[in-house]
């Protein structure tokens, strides 16, 4: 387990905003939520996000062009494979790692002599609640999910 890095005020505010969010947020959505805290320009958010990404406290979801707080910042390093399941209806995100999937990617990279920098897998679909016809209420999201974001 690595110690949590020292964060600047802006980095802390961005991380808190993502942790409290019930869905992935774009940089502009983060900016809108932090205007009352003195954020005025997108560059303030992007600089904070860059550091949070570097430290593994935040992940970028490329398919959504949005960010989520890491739900397991102490469990994986920057090299480990991270996977996300994203509900297309309610925008809930599950973060997970799977050593078998990671082993398969590593074996492929070795066989192809491909130097992997990062491996991120994004799975889009519908969560159980949305498949059953009801969108889960934002306030009803579990504490574990809130901790993830």
C-alpha cells in the first residue's frame, strides 16, 4: 500500500467533487460545480486532473470523455489493468480488476513484442436495475458506489 500523495487545494476539491458525484463528470462539469470555490478556467481543472490521474486517484473514461474517482486507489499501481462497466442508462460505473484478463493481455503483448503502457477496459451495457425497467434513484446509490466516485 502506498501513502496518499499530498494534494493541492485544487486537486483536493476536484477529487472531492468526483468522489461525491453519482456519475462520471467531464472537466467542464467539474468546473461548473467548483465555480463557487474560485475555479474560473478549465485549465485549473485540467491541471488538477493531470496530477490526480498520475497518482491513480482518478481514472479517465475515454468512451465518455469523463472522469471518475478511483474506487481502489490503494490496490493497484499505474501499471495494473483497470476495467470499468458503465451502464448506458443510469451512468453508474463499476471499477474492477481481474488478474485472468490482465494475464491474457500480458501474454498477447509478450507474443507481439508490444510494450504496454496502460491497459483500460471499458464495458458498456445495462445494469440489473435498468434492465428490470427502473432507473435507480441517484439518492439510492449504495455507499460503496459513492465511495468509488
